C-alpha cells in the first residue's frame, strides 16, 4: 500500500472513531451532563473537541510509524492489535458515559483504556521510539480523564 494512503488512513481512522463517538455526547451535553456535579478542576466543554482532534491525530501518526514497519513481524502485529483494542475502549467510553449515563462502568472502561495505552506505548517504544513519544500527550490526557471520571462518580 502507498505510504501516503497509509498515513491518511492512520489519521482518519482514530479521528473517525472520535467523530462517531461524539454522537453519543451531543444529546447528553444538553440534557443529562449539565445536571451532574463536576469537580472544580473540570475544563470547559469547548476544550474537549480540539484536544481530542489533536490526540487522535498524534495517535494516527504514531500508528503510521508502526504500520510502516513489516507487519508480518510478530511485535508489529501485537502493537497494531494493541492500537485496535485501545481505540475500541476509547470509543466505548463516550457511549458508556454519555450514551448510557453509566459513570461507574465508564470508569472501568477508562481504566482499561489507560492500561491498554501503556501496553501500546511500550510495544511502540520497542519498534519506533518516535511513535511512543507521540502517545505521551494521550497518556497524560487519559490519566487526567480517569481522575475526572472518578471525581464525577464520587460527586454524583
């Protein structure tokens, strides 16, 4: 496959997951979410969309570096599998939290997401360190999101 097509797909796929996850968010932002008690350190709502676009794009660039490697190699296959798993957990969080209002289940999901991102980063590190570094903002943001999810659960 052409390198440009791989790069485009690597960036489009995670952003598409974010885009489709936003459908679960949109209705809840108007009806359910405003009624929740939120922690004092909660960022403003407008910040989430641009942050996620940046994170999904960085994630896409990271996976592109891995995908360029020989995916027949076992380690690259594991790394790409870890990418798929964490992306599925990422997409599920919005549905759980905003779609089903299942704050506790969303917390379990985001904890599993955090672990899967760490595993993915370790695998990426072993293949291409640049790819692992690109995941650092994602790890930091999801760590913060774990604290937010836990705080909202505790306050509500």
